[in-house]
């Protein structure tokens, strides 16, 4: 249930409704990965990815670098095809969709790319308007597009920079412009690939509040890929950890904190055999 641990009280009746609703929602996930397999040549990224998420929740994906988090997001919107398995969005199989159907999916699921993926030849305003023009070409007037661009840039605390070029922005600003572009289309689902990497603590908090605000006010469902455990614990309804081609832990923040799996515990605590590795290298 979206935001349940943050917003619901503890009245018995309420809990009863919550649990009944939870059962209904659980049987009808918005997104479902089932036994998804993906390789790149000899590199096995997923050997059996199973994951469900429900309308309105914030799911955070964590896991080491290179385990396949970005690949998972790209498979969901059809930018990459799995070798086997099923990916269902709102009752429809994505893996077999043609480009035209995928375009409709991408209208409903927007993605903030890890790199920001801005077009350097366009202004910031044109970048933010890009998805609007692509998806709503004949449905929005020029002034409606301008208003929406202004709204999206204000949400990420960058109002009035429409005429600047991406090359003139700092890394953190580029990231937030990428976020504004994803939000501008008012998607049902937002995929955030490392939304706070490279941001200072104030902007990290701002982006976290924005993710939660979009969930609460616009009912946007979010998948957030992050290495930032503090942010993950702040924003998540549920978390999932990817390791060696599978989800090895899935559940609430409380479940993650209580996990006795050393791989989960070490990741959360930032414990890694780095010291030994470095010492071995230095002694070599
Ligand atoms: N288009 C591609 N062609 C070949 N290999 C790819 C491609 N995309 C991803 N990979 C490989 O798949 C693996 C998973 O990549 P992915 O980008 O999903 O990692 P990640 O978990 O997002 O890592 P990070 O936290 O560093 O962003 C990596 O080994 C990567 O090199
Ligand atoms: Mg990545």
C-alpha cells in the first residue's frame, strides 16, 4: 500500500481495510517481472528476475555497480529485450510489443536516465519540452507546453533557466533538468536511475521530497535506483536488492534493516572487503 508506513494510523478498523486492500492490490500488480533472463554475450546479467510492484508505491532498487539495475529499467520500457521471461505492465506483455505500442508505454512510464541524457544542441526549455512535443504534439498548445516546462523546472528548483544550454550547467543541474523532463509529461510511472548521485545534501533532500510528493499528490508510481541508502530508507515503501542475477531481498525498509543476509547487511552498512583488496593490491 503506497506510503502506508508513513501515512496510516494504527486503528484496528483501518488496519483491517488496509490488509484487505493489500490482498486485492497484491493480486493485481501494476508491473510484474517473471523469470526474466538477460545476457550480453557471455555476461549473464539476469538469470531469473522476479519482481512485482503496485500502483502508487515507491520501490527502491539497490545493488552493487554493474548488477543490472539500469538494464532492468530499460527492459521495462522496451529499450532492451530480455532473452526469456515476461514483463507485464498494467496487464500487457511488454516484451512482445511493437514500437508503436512501446511508444504508448513510454508515454505512461517516463525515465530519468542515469546520465541525464540531455540533448546538448537544444536549450534546457526545449529539452524539457521534448517529451511533451513527442507525446502530445496536437493535444497541447505552445503556451500550455511553456507553462508545463515552467512548472517542471520550478519543481526541481531551477525556474527560469529555459534558455540556457545543458553544456552551461553543473552536473547536479543537468540531473535535475533530466528529472524535470521526465516529470513534465505527467507520467503514471517514473523510473529514476540514480536521481541523487552528484547532488549536494540540500538538493538530495529536495529530490527525495519531490519523489514522495509526486507519489502523494499525483499518485505517481516510482522505481528508484540508488546507491544512497539514506535516501532509500527515507522514500521507499518497498526495497529490492539485486545480486548475481536475482532479487535476493525484497520488502519493507524494516525488513531490509532486519535482514541477517550478510550480502544485504554489508551493502546497507557500506561494509565491503575494500580494505583487504586495497592492501593486497598495494602489497603486490
Ligand atoms: N547495451 C549493453 N551492451 C552490453 N552490455 C551491457 C549493455 N547494457 C548493460 N550492459 C552490461 O550489463 C551489466 C549491468 O549493467 P547496468 O548498467 O544495468 O548496471 P547497474 O547495476 O545499473 O550499475 P551502476 O550502479 O554502475 O549504474 C554490466 O556488466 C554492463 O556492462
Ligand atoms: Mg546503472
